[in-house]
C-alpha cells in the first residue's frame, strides 16, 4: 500500500483532477489543502484575465503613441524627447505585462500538471509560504538567490 499523501488538484477551469500525489512542501510545512489550491488557482485565473485586459489597453495606447509620433514636425527637441520617453515607458509597461501574463499562464499549467511547488532548477519544494506570497515562483529561495548573484 502506498503511504504517500494524496490530494485532489484544482484545474484552472475550476474543476478537479483525480487523486494525485500531494504537492511538495518544505520540511515542517503542512501539506496543501484543497481550499488553498483552489484559492491559488482562483487568484491566478483572475490575474490572467486582468493582465490580458491590461495588455490590450497598453498595446492600444502604445499603438496610438507610435501612430502620432510623426505628427510633431514643428515640435522642438524637448517635445520630441518627451514623446520618445513616453513611448519607451509604454513599451516597458507592455513588455512587463506580457511577462507577468506568461508567468501566470505557466503557474496555471504547473497547477494542472501537478508540478506546482517544485523548483524548476533543483526539484525540491519551493515552499508554501513563498508560493502563497508569489504564486508565479518557479524557483526555491536558494536557487533564486543563486540566480540573482549571477
């Protein structure tokens, strides 16, 4: 008989998948409960929808700025510089939002696959507290610190 804990994992569409091995936790942590997994899935799903809307709005704003960038034939250098700075700012916002949307989608995929909470670098548990604070985390604290030192 298998003594490994089992739990139902929450699919990103609100359904549950069959019994699978429990998601990993660090030593001293309690296993994930169904309610905690559902909460994380709901948060990520809401974030995905919000970010998709923000990406559309920011993309439209950037398109408008790019479309109007040639209109200032009589503008002085300060106006041109200000317009360029505004376009650069919008482009940064679009890229950051796109990155967050991709991270969110990846976290939802990991929830569905049963690999949520597993460090992608070392294979150890990321830690429930870290994932509850930042559910997009893919690395444990030690691996993240190592990555940031590079």
